[in-house]
C-alpha cells in the first residue's frame, strides 16, 4: 500500500482539499464503506474503496490524533487498499509527541524514513495563502493540492 499524506497545520484546509479529492474520485457514488463523523469543529470522512486507474483508494480526512492516523494506516493496509490518502495535522500530532514520551517512541516507528521501508509514501505539504482571508487564493491552493494528490495516486 502506498500512502499519500497531506500535511499541514490545523485550519489550513486539509479536510476541504481531501473532500475535493473524494468528490473527484467518487463520481457521486458512495463507496461500500463510508463513515462521516464530527471531530472538533469539522465533519470528517473515511471511505473505501474509491477507484482511480484500477487502484483501490482509501481516504481519511481525520488526521489530528496520532493513534487514529496509525490505526487507519494499519486498517486500510489489512483490507487491501492500494493507496491511502490521509490528512496529517503537524501541530496537533507534534504536541502529542511533546507531551507523551511513549507516544513519541511509537511515532518514531512511523517516521518517513521508517515508513519508506514498510509503505511507499509521499508527503504533500498543504499550501497556504499569504492572505488567509482571500477565498480565491485559498480555493486556488486547494485545487492545486487536490490535483497534486490525484497525480500521485
């Protein structure tokens, strides 16, 4: 399984971008597994399978809690996804590691250097506008990030 992580700070549009990816891949057809849940202030989704060029794609927008990210990677690998697209909140997960030494050690098992030996992956850094109040710039960045993800599937 390949992993595509959309990494960024909280509130930069990771969930919005990944929902755009979902819209493009789903063609208005809900996959067999689709779960929507409210976490913090956003509505997150997790779904499987979406299809892109004969690849089974899993998608998860909830990337704020390390245990959920890790368990999502393991779950979709076990059920046979070819690609997992997942959000990764650098600020929240970084704070978790700083405050919990056991969690920090666990996270080190899933660092990019270790992940590359287990799961081929890429990290896409979420683009943010210099003016976060400019909706056109935010929309343009979301479109660019969405296309970058789809191009890497």
